[in-house]
C-alpha cells in the first residue's frame, strides 16, 4: 500500500534534489547569448548601429565572456578546457557566417516571393532555424553538453522547425515555410537541398539500443522535397538531383534524378529523370 508523504517530507526531498543537482546554465542565458551573437553576425538582425570600432569590439568581447560563463556552469561535463572550447567556437564563426550567407542566397533565389536577402535574414523562420542549427552544431561537434539542444529547441519553439544539432547539413540549404519540418540527429543533407513544410527525415525505429547507429536518411545534392513527405531510415538514400513529391512515404533508397509522387488513389509513381 502506498503511503502518503507529508508536505514537510516532500519539501525536504525537493531540497535534497536541488542541493545535489549540478548547477547548469539557464535556457534564458543560452538563448540571450545566441540571439546576441546572431545580431553581431548579421546587421540585418540588429537594431543597434555602431559608430566606433571600439564599441563593436566591446560587444564582441562581452559575447565571448557570455559563452565562457555558460561553459563554466557546465562544471566538469566539458570534454575540453572551457577556454579551448570558446576559442575554437569563435574561430569557426567566419566559416559559419559564410555558409549562412550562402543559405540565405539559396532561399532568395529559390523563393519568388523573396525581395531581398535582407528580407530572408530578418524575417524568414527557415533562415533563423538554420542559423541556430549551424551554431548549435558547432557546439555539438565540440562535445558541449545540453547547450546545443537548448538552442535547437528554442528555434523549434519559435519556428516550428525541429533540427537536431547532430545532423550534418551542407551549404545552400533552403527550408521554405518550414512549419512541421523534422530533421533527425543522424540525417545527412547534401548541398543545394530545398525542403518544404511538414517534411520529416526520421528513423524507422526509436529503440534506445540503436542510439549510436545511423537512424536517419541521407539526402544527396540538389534534391527538392515537397510538403508533407516522410523519409525514414538510416540506410535510405535519396539520390542527387531527385524531386520528392508531397505527402509521399519513403523507406527505401531512391536512385539519382528520380521523381517520386502520388498519382491517382494512393499510387506512388517513380519516373527516372533524363540526364
């Protein structure tokens, strides 16, 4: 028979849980850092205008200090020294920014409704989700715990786009509209890929023992995946230059230059494209 815990006992148990819990950085501090960093990387996202180089350098140094404070609160969970992780992350920013500018250009070129790259960077949820992912992915590669998932879940909450920080995504990546997009942690996406809302790149099985295996699909270069398509499995490869139609369900690999779409009542047609 289950005994009822008194309020005093319950409060004591909560106190013990807090007393023995490691201090961790708050989601608020992590999100404030990354939004501040994005505003420095992209003037289109910032309302602040600088007149002195020293003023800009001061803000940049404050961001570096902010990351170090976050890493410090992770205690002994880092796999490398806090300063080494911070320095490596900031050294990667020029490359990450160039990749994101190529992503923005791909969105601009691929969306007839886009009027400028400034509009894409400032307003498109797809760009914001990809920007957060690329910064989180760098921290993920540096084996920083917790923080990458806080960042991508922050973007997920704001945009409806769920990208695991472990996914591998090449440049010129375009998410159009984006709500409901899910990209799993072992997915690999090649260059110049465009996906629409409701696309899932997921796993065939969610068994815990498969955690260290490749569970999510590979999308090769120059692929377009239309709204609502579901592509599952770590062995599933979508060949380069293919077009995947809306609402299809794929669990097997697709040859390059293929078109897959629904035709009639639930019939899936596959047509090879000419070279």
